[in-house]
């Protein structure tokens, strides 16, 4: 039986110090979450998630929860 990382927690969580670009590059599903939360993954790519959340006026905890929860939810 093949191992499917979307169903477990072996993938490291997304962290506040990662850039928007790194997050989008390593997890394509994150782009939709970023967009839904008002973060532009193109213009804001150089920002850390903490900086992007502050610029969008959302708590970093809410952004990280949304990004990490989406990774754990099977498609």
C-alpha cells in the first residue's frame, strides 16, 4: 500500500517565517487559500507569511491554520 502524505502529519507544517513564494511553490493548493485571505502570491511573494498576514489585516494564526488544515484535508 502506497504512503499518502495528505492523510498524515509527516509533512512539516507551514511556518510564519516562510515566504509567500516558497509556500506557493511547495504547495500549489496554498495559492487558493492565500487568495481567499487577501494575499497576492505574485506581488507579495517576497513577504514572509507573517508580513503578508499583517498587510492583509488577518491574524497569522488564522492564516497558518487555514494553510495547514488544507494540507491535511484529502482532495
